[in-house]
C-alpha cells in the first residue's frame, strides 16, 4: 500500500549559498549551469511538485539556508518540516570555512529527522567540487564524507561529490531518484531479460524531462566498458542537445525532446527512443545492420507491455520469465516507511 | 516527386564540373604546379579587376613552389585583440572561458592544420612590426590565402583601423589579390545597437581611407565575431571557403542532393574544427547551423563513450564502414548526419514529412554524394603528377 501513495516529500537543506536551488533548477527546471547565477536567495521554504516518471510526484521542499530560517525549522516549524519525509538531501559546500559549524547544524537536522521520520533516506551532496583542484578532489571528498558519516546517527547516508559544471550532478541525482521509484525491481528484471533477448551490450532507461538515469543493465561485454561515468555523461550530453534544440526551434526546453535517434558506427549501434510516456530507452548493440533493426523492432513491441507494468507497479499481465526471487510481491515497492 | 534517385544526375554534374574545373589551357603544359594552387590563384584573381590580374600572376608565379604551397591564414591585429583565443577555440577545441589564461603571443605561432585540405594558420604577436624592412614580405605574404585582421570592438579601435589600412596598402602593392578578412571581435558584450554602430563605423573608416588612396573595391570583408557563440566559426567558415578549390562544384553537388532529397539545409562540416566548408545555396541561418554543429558534438561525445576496443566485442553482421545517424525532434524536424571521410561529415536539416519513410533513399543518395565528394577531393591531379614523374 505504501507504493501506491505516490507523493513523496523530499527535503532539500544545507547552508545558505551552498547551491541547493541551483541544482534543483538545473535538474528539474531546465536551467543551464551558467544561468543559475540569476537565482536569488531562497526565502523560507519553496515548495515545488516535480512529476517524475509520470505517476510519481516528488514534493520538493527547497529550504532556504540562512541561519534565521534554519532556527525556525528546528524550533517552531519542527513538526511541520520534518514529518513524513521520504528523503532528506543535505548539501555541503566544499569551500565552506566553518566545517564544524556546518556539521553541527547538520547534526541538529538529523536529530529532528530521527524524531519525526526515522525511516527517511539521507543523501549528502558535497557540492561545488569543481572548485577543488582535480588531483585533490578524491581525497578531500573522502575526508569530508567520513566526517559527515560520523555525525549521521543511525542513518545510513549516501554521499556524492557533485558540481553543476559537469556530469557529477546527474550521478548524484540519479542515485537519489533511483531510491524513490516504487516498482524498480520489476523494471530492472524486465530490462535485463529484454537486454538478453536482443543481445544488447547495454540498455539504459532515462527519465524523459530530466534525462536522469532511471536504471540500466549491461551484458558481460558491456560491463567491460572502461568509461564508468558514461550514464551521467549521456544525461549531460543529451540534455545539452535538448537545450540547443529548444533554443533553435523556438520552444521551451520543457517541451523540446526527441522522438527517436539512430546512430550507426563501425563499433556500435545506438537507438534512443520514447519508451513509456515518461522514459526514453537507450540501446547499445554491436554492429550489424540486421541485428540492429531487429533490436529496434523488438523494443517497439516491448513498449506496450512495459508501460502497463510501469503504470501499475505490479507484475500482473506483464510478460516476464518466472521471477528469480520467490518473495516477489514484497520487493515490488521500495518501502519508504510511511 | 521530391525523392528521385539522383545517381545519374550527380555523376553527370560531376563530369561537367571536372571538365569545367580546368579552365586554363596551360594546366597541361605546366605540370609542376598543382591544380589546387591554380584554383587558389583563380580565386585570388577573381577578386580583382582583369587589368590587375595579369600583373598579379606575374608576381605570384615565382613564389608558388610545388607541394609546399599550403594556403596560409594570417591572424593579425593589435595586441590583446583576441587572435590567439580565436585560433585556440576554433582549431584546438579550447573552451571559450579558458582562453582567459592564454599567455600573450611573443613570436609567430605557425600551426599546420591537416584536414580535408592542408593549410597553415599563422598567429602574429600584436606588437610585431612586420612592415619594417627587416622582415621579408615575400616570406610572410608569399603563399597567402587570407589575412584575418582582428579588431577588439570593446576597445578604442582607431589605432587598429589605421594600422590595418597601412597594412592593406602595403600588401596590396605587391600582392593585390589577397583576401582581407576583418573580424570585428568581442561583440558578445555589446548591445545590438552599439554593435551595428561599431560595424558601420569601422567599415566606413576603412573603405573611405582605401578609396582616398585610390584603392577602390578592395577585397575586404567584415564579420562580427565572438568566441562565446557560433559567430567565429561561421566567420571562419566563410574565410576558409574562399580558399577551397572546387568550392562551386561542391556547392552544386550539395544543392542537387538537397533538392532531390527535400533537405531544408545541408552543411558539409569539417568534424574537428566544426567549420563548414560548403553548404547548399540557400541562405545560412544561425539556428540550423547551431543545431547541426551541436549534433556533431552529440555523436562525437557518444562515440567516445562506446568506441572502446576489446577482443570480445564482435560485430554481428555486415554494416557500412562510415557512421550514420539521424534524430527526429519534437517538432518532427529530422537531423541527418553522415560521415563522408576521415575529416568531413554531411549534416542536413530535414523538415519534409515524407522523409521518415524514405530514409533508405536518403541514405542511398548521400552515399552517392559521398562517392562524388571523394572524387572531387581525391587529388587526382597529384596522382597524375606522380605517374608522369
């Protein structure tokens, strides 16, 4: 029953100026990185409803980070802000000079969260990584994330280093939404069966408006691909091109998009197409014109069955091989603890 | 019917063009010079009135050395006007905001560009007094293709204009056929109105001055450019196009292809620099250029992600050796890209509703075009030369 309650409250918190609204605008409102300097400071809480995968609405609370606001969240607003939270995204500014104070505030937030929504997921983004020299990035990020973990009480925290200037932002947010999609195991099971059938090296599912990776499967050969951040990079590439298309066809980026893209090269063939209403499918298959055309046809045929499954969130009426796990019903929705 | 099989018409076109591209009776007898140089000369002469052209040939001829006469682009202008930034952005793929960190150029930077056509880019330090007698003019301007003069439009440009005029007047005495290309640069920060004013003013000052010195109808062209958008690529495209032998052949081929396939606009791109070296004869609009150029980026970037080598990666069947890609956008516009050879690719914007069903025919026509193109660029004259020696 939890899976059917489709509104999920997502808190976006962090110190003032750490980049919360910037990344929200880039991911969900089709801003480009250099335009975010136009954003002003967030006053109090900005609520926005983000439709994601169509039937999943993220109820995003962008909480202004100035100290005065922080105090009210933790005092008079405490119950209002921290109840029913599905996900807390806490943003740290890597350049901050008051690391200890940041961590104290973070710890206070965690305390409040434990009180009102003990089952929430917590993601910490160490943001503005681009400001650190490349050779020190990994080390500083690891130091910082171990500090964060030590102040996170019993919550299991996922940390990401991010920057709005490269694909790392997409990696972080893909990780976040990955946790939020209710029937993900069904989707993944279907995709891997499908990928095997059409002999694909890799199949990736992208969300339509944000171009975030929903999920992906790759074959044994596809796993050998030496470029690990390819999914985020693809998100970045395709979204940049979407902006370009929007600019030059005089529409808004929100309404621009692709119907279909085919790419054939001597090393690989790629098909990108609308899969369900809210997703694009991205297939990578080995060269071979006939095999490629077959794969594309099969994808088109698979579309219908898949969209049914994605919409209902259950495995009924869904053409799949018998499930590998017997307790399939329980894993249908990610229990977010409502 | 918009889609015809164009193989025949193209090959006829090609034969005709081949015949036409040898307009000089002395081509055969004078085998030490390549056709590329001849065409280059041809273009240079075309820009000047007939009376001067015989004179110019007399001067140019001794300077043309066989083989080592790559067309040369000279980047000149006052210091800090943005010459090296332009060269880095266009030819070395440097992101525009990183050009801030470029050191100022202290000696002539010679860059050889190996692409569909080999040419050199010489980046001059702004403070160099090349008009002094100690510099060998012949050495600098000898095998010149074009002189690109960069003016910083955000700065006081009177100095630069005066210097440019002096240069033009000196150079034109000896090499009257040279293309002078003026980039009115850094216009991104100027308002639309001011931009036009500056443009008018600079054009006026230069033409007036040249007219006063008795040099009328000088082959000077003006462009508004900025490295932060596509204008500098567009301007460079125009500059390079003037240096391409057989440009009209190429344009005719592309127009024929476009007409027969119902393409709205077609560009032949140099993949590395994203300069377009030819396009069909319809007017160029920034929107389609931008989309085509960005689409190349998409394909190049995606290819980077998936072109890794591994012994286990095997093909499952036959496939064309050249990359081909197309995308259909939300408004049913189709962008179609086809690799032509190592350096070039053909990108077209298609708004024809029939195009999606006739994709096979379009592909075939593009392949035909590819054959024709590679014929034009195969440098058949070089092979002939090799055989004769």
